[in-house]
């Protein structure tokens, strides 16, 4: 039985409840449901009137009094239809406006938030950031300094749309001078004050911020409530978690962040990501095991980092629950001193 047939049967039942069973409450309740359903398939008021006439003929309603009573049901449907239709149009208008806002935010991200991957003989970098929808809540940036160092950050903005895109743009330009503040912890303190002063009070940002010296292999890092990262130790074939506990950006002014240091030997890799990776939902609605992701990296350890993150993305996408998608962002930095 088709959807149209079901609606026709529903209307016949409404008329029977009202005309023959004297069940006004049930008939009125079904009128409201019926009106919502016919709106969904773009039924016009004229088509409802035509359906009403057809049903009276089908039910052999010839008594003039019953015909008059049936018009009360038709009136109820039309009144409900009118209100529902106005609500429906208002909802469409809001959705269209929302789509326009998302298009603007997506365009803003596309034009202003692109990160340039530096090419350095002693370092290889792979990065990927794919939004679940039009607009991403994830952000990454890599800045090549003139002193054999890079600053890199991976962030997750708790918020969507134009405000989130603006917040990311502010982070991008904030990073341009934040690194001047003597390391990742001080940089996060600068960015935190910037976010707290200029971003919506309901919007917060997690961030992992690192500075890597690609000549010495020295790494310093700090975190503002972000997912822990990992260093893959090539010689030992083990992963080492790297993290510092810190409050998300934007909660309060003057927050203090902590900094740690590490050293990368040849072929060691840094792996930083957002929670769309570590909290990915699989087809059976369970969370992915982070050890499985690390094992994928281990399998591809001889590859260029860009090939590794691409492999991770493709594999995770196949595993991901279709209704539980989230933005996916990953960066891998490899100490590649003798790989050129």
C-alpha cells in the first residue's frame, strides 16, 4: 500500500469517527496528524477538498445533514492545514537562512584557513582535515619560522557555523604572534585571553600546541583540554602518549598552561588529532579502540606521513557509523633527517 493510499484511508477513518461513531476528540486529533502528513508531500488545499468529495462518494454519504456535518471535519483539516503550512514555510525559511550561513562559513574556512605545509629536508609532514558537514569544527595550522622551527596546532571548536569559522580565523592570526611568547604554554595563555575576550561565551576551544625544532629534533608542547597526542618511537616500536593538563581556551582570563619537552630521533613521529578520530563510532555503535588506530600507523611507518594520514582517513571512514559522523583531523610530523 502506497503512502497516498494510507493517507486516503486515514481520511476515510476520520470521517467515519466523526459521522458514524460520534467520536469527536479522536477525529480532531487525527485531523491534526493528517494535516501534517499531507503537508510533507506538498498537497494543495484544492486536493484536500477533492479528496473530501471523493470520500463522501466512496462512503455513500448522501444524507444532506451528514454532508453538512462532514464540512466541519473539512474545515478543521483546512484550519489545521493552514497553521501547519505556515509553520512549514517558516521552518523552510529558517533552513534556507541556515544553509546560507553555512555556505558563508564554509567559504570563509576555504579562503582564510588553509594551512601551508612547509617543505624541509629534515622533516616530513602529513595533514588531513575533513568536515562531517559543510562546515568544520576542527582546525589545524602549521607555521614555519625562520629559526629552523615550526609551530603547529590542532584545535576543536565547540560550536558551529559562522561564529566557529570566525573563531578559527582569529586563532589562525593569533598564532602568527603567539609563538613570540617563549613557547607553547605562553602561546596558549595568549590565545586563551584572545578567545575569552572576543568569542561567544558559550563557545570554547580545545587545542594542542607544539613547537618542533626540525634541526635538533627537540619538541615542546602544551595542551588546552585537547586529546592527548602520541610520539611513535621507531627504534623501540612503541607509542608514547604526550599530554599536559590544561583548561580549554576561553573559560577565563589569565589561565596558566603547562609545558613539556620531548626529543625525536630519526624516523620518530608525532601524531596529533581531534576527538572525531579517537571517539569515532563504528557501524555497531561502539567506539573505536585507539590501539587499533596506532596499529594502523605502525603498519605504515615506512610511508610518508601524508600517505599515512590518507590511509587512516580512508580506513576510518569505512568503519564509521553513517549517522554518527564527526569532523576528522590528523597531523603526523616525522623526523626524516636521512630520508632525503
